[in-house]
C-alpha cells in the first residue's frame, strides 16, 4: 500500500449518477491525506452528510457536504467522539410501504421526514394519506391507491433502494404503473418472483410496466438481494395463502428483526430454518 496519500481533484460524475460509497471512501481517505482533496460530482445522500459531520467532529476539515462538490483539507490525526447516526430512511420507507400494502395505519417514529420526502411524495401521489410530524410519519388506512409513474434518481430524487418495495405495492394497484430504474438499470431480480405470485409486470429495458391485479397468491419465492427480499416479504402481506421466502439472510444485511417488527404490527409471519 502507499506509504502516504496526497490530495487530488477527483471527479465522480458517472452515467448513472454519483456513487455514494465511492464518495464515502474517498472522503475517509482524504481526511488524513496530505494537502487538499476536491471531490467533484459527489453524492448528496443524507448518509454522506452524516459521515462528513462525524468526521468533522473527529477533527476533519470537510466543506460542502450535501452538495456536488466537497473540499477536504487533510489533517494529521483524528480523535474519538460520540455521534448519533441518522435514522435509516430506507427502513422507514419500507415500513410505510408495508402499511400501504396491508391497508393499515403504520407510524414510523424517530425518522427525519425530509430524508424520506421522495417516498412520502410518491405514496401521496398514489392517493395514500400521509401524516407527517417533526420526527414521525404515519401512513393512514382507507386510501385508494392509484397507478403511478416513478423514476429512480440520486438524492433528493426517489431512491433506487425503494424501487423493489414500490413494485410490490403497485402490483395490486388499479391501473398501469411505470417505474424507470436510472441508477441500476438491471435491478429487477424481484420481478420474476413477483410474477410467480401473480403480478403482471413487463420489463422494457430499464423500465417496468406494471398492470395492477386484484390479488396476489402465496408461492415459494427466492430472495436475490437485500431490497428484493424485503419486497417479496411485503408482497406476501397482501397475497392470499402462504408465501415462503427463501434466502432471507439477505434481509438481515439491512433490516434488524424485520419479521419481528412486522409481527408486532399484526402480520402473520415467522422465520423457520431451511431444511
């Protein structure tokens, strides 16, 4: 490895938008590098801002967090600090979609509503009633969901990490919905599994055309990644009969006790060992 790092100008602009982890990694390396590092085309996600705030509290010198241009002046050392990590906006959005799918009221507490605005705006455009308070968001029952056109974009646009969950919701929403995946155009591994449950989804390149159906049906399905597995669990909440999701270890990468939390909300869900 290099004995020491030196500051540089790094451009992270790409065809599918800025890279969040790329921004994080370069930012962490740059805080102890010699000289000044400039990151052009930096990601603006709340997680990047939170990391920059954390590093600054440790003695780093980072400017521009939350914009497309970061300026980082290297320091000799960092020191320990206590820091409260921001709430997980994707977990919050997943539980709001769970409430929308089940038609039940769900309140997510300790959430930053601004971080979840793209999701709550999408649910509101579906015709679902949303109540937003300072640090809590509720999705209310009795909303008649309607079809939606949705495009994933870098923050503050609609997050790619909520695309699969919205596919599950729109699968039983009246009308034709269209989702275009601009961040990871091939991120539709969940579609084949939703179709096993009776969903009517056609893929046209990076676009999913979803014809809402009256019912989904329980079926054995296989999780392929973190968000796809969550989407299949949510679809199972709506499906008639028993849905069995295998390879649920994917879920544990991004959700803590998802099955237990859904059970506390009234879902009939249990985790069993695969034979």
